């Protein structure tokens, strides 16, 4: 049996051992997390939290065929949204840009992959703007979001899909070494027509009451016009009538309504700017048409000419559509829109094939609204109704009717002016399918009359 002294000695030794163990635990070097994972789970852009602060989107992809970068840009500048990569064409981009910005805000550094530049090509995260890279491929898509005054809010290169992890991409911040696997669901489009007002002409099919299809050819050297046919279609109580219908035939309402719907829903693939002088001459502000030699060359290159009588014509004919309020739209079809592979890629569309240039203009047809009589006397002016004679009341009613007519004329002319200003700047590019649906002949709009039993 241990004595009291031995027990105290044993307790002391046990306590000392426990103390030494505790000291060893406290003072032992801790196992550090590898430097490669120090930022795992962090967001890429912690200071970017509000998608509505985004004012500019820049997307740069790489065209393997041409070996060049393909830029696309949408920005808010001077109080309006424009697409600088497409000649500052007006954009309808606020909501779409906010969605794209929101999809970048939450991206996190989920899985570190490499910080070796030799791996960038295999990961597909080479900067498409890196002129110093000599490799044949491996370039990613660079997405940059900027706020007001050009402050960069987010800037990321999207690379290849992360194998084995659905919804993940390899990504890298430009000018930084580290490559991550991150869950990416970026809502970004570089398709031109996704960013513009989809309603090109601001026309409704139910408003169209008259169509004229002009089928002609133009001698480009002399300006001589050969009118092969002119098809006039009029809507009467929801039924389309055609002038000069051949025997045994009748207007095909279904095909005509399809044509009207095509006009209503016409979409553009791309645009080209007209020269400034030509734009001014074709807009309402010019007060007339004054065309320079360079303007003529621009028109001819796109398939448009002036006939001997001074009318603007095109080498593939035209379609006129009039609305019930007297606005007359003229669609002129020009040359096939062609370009190099690089030009097509930079436009965001494939311009080869049968895509075609289109010029649109608007005017007002006052003949649709004959002027009513004017009052023969204005003695009713500045008098209270209670003191007017019967004749003065009648003259006042005549004046009111004339005022309503004048307001309708003014509204129609104003509408046409606004539209013409919108159209005057651009050669539009439409798809071959749209051209085929609009460029019709008389025979395309006829059907056999039912045989009478």
C-alpha cells in the first residue's frame, strides 16, 4: 500500500504530465491550409452587389476561323442605350444588362484548379484580347461589366466546361494567374437582335388597309425603270381585294394575311449606317433631297438608285403599306448583304447567303382624309354659346369639324416624320427568309376560283 507521501508524489507527477501535454498541444505548430485553397468559396467581385449599377457590357469572343477577336458592346451613354459594336445602333438593353450583371454577381471560387499559365490553353481561359499569346486555341470569352464613368465592376474569362461537374466552367480573372472551377449560369447574348427594339416599324397588322407591290427592274447605268407589274391590294371590311385579277382567279386571303403579318413582325439581322449627308437628305429635316457623289456610291453599293424622274428605287422592287391613319411605309429591297467572315462575325450575324439590304421610309398620305368645308363666317368667335345665333352655331360646328380634321392631319404627319427620322440613318439587313416572304409576285397571291356546281 502506498504511503501518503507516495500518493502525493504520484499525483504531482500525473499533474505535471498533464501540464506538459497541454503545453505541447498549445505550442505545437499548427497544420496550415494549403495556399492554393485560401480563397475557396469567396465571391469574385465582392464589391459588386447591385446589378442595376451596370452601365456597360463588353463581351469579347474568339473566332477560330478568322483568328481574331469578336467584340460586342452595349452601353448607356448620353441618356440612351446604344450598341457601339454595331455603329451605335439604339439598344433596348437595360433589363437584359441587369440580368447579365446579376448572373455574374454570385459567382464564387468553388474549386481551385491551377495557377500555371501553361495550363491556360487546355482550360480555355486564354484572354481573347491577349495579343502576346501565340497558341492556336484555348481562348475563352471575356465578359466585362462597367458602371458609370467606366468603373470596372466585374471582369471574367469563361473557359471550358468543368468535366464531371454539371453547370461548372473553368474561369479566370484577366491579369490574375489562378484558374477556378465555378458554377456559372451567365445570361449573356451577343446576338444583335436580342438587344434591340423588336418592333422595327411600330406597325400593327390590323392597321394596314392598303398594300402595293411594285415589281420592276432598273437599268443601273441609265436610270431607266422597267415596271413589270404593280399589284394593289385593299382591305374592305376585313376582306382583301386585288385590282386587275385574271379570269378564273381570286385573291388568296390567307397568303395576303401572311404577307401582312410578315410586315408587322419584320425583324432585322444587322444594320449598316448611311453616310451622314445621305441621312440628312432622307430625313424630314433636310427640306429636300441633296445627294453628293459619295452618297450615290453608297446607295449603289447597297442596291439603291435614282430613276430618271428622281424617284429612289431599288434593284429588287418595293412594297408599300398604308395604315388607316395615313402613314405610308415604303420597303425597298437592295443587294444581297455579303461580307468577309471577320466582318460577319463582328456584326454578330452570318451575312453570307441571301440576307439582303432593306431601306425603309415613311411618309403621310393626306388624300385619305379630304378636307372638310371651312366656316363662311367667324362671327361666333369670342362669344358665349348662350348668345350665338343658329347660323353662328352652325358655323362653329363647321369649324370644330375642320379642327378635328386638321388635328388628324397634323398627327399623321408628325407620326410619319418620327418614323422617317428613325429609318433614315440605316441600311437594314433582313434574312433571306424574310425577303422571300415579302418579295412576292401577283401569282403568289392568287388562287383558283372555286368551280360552281
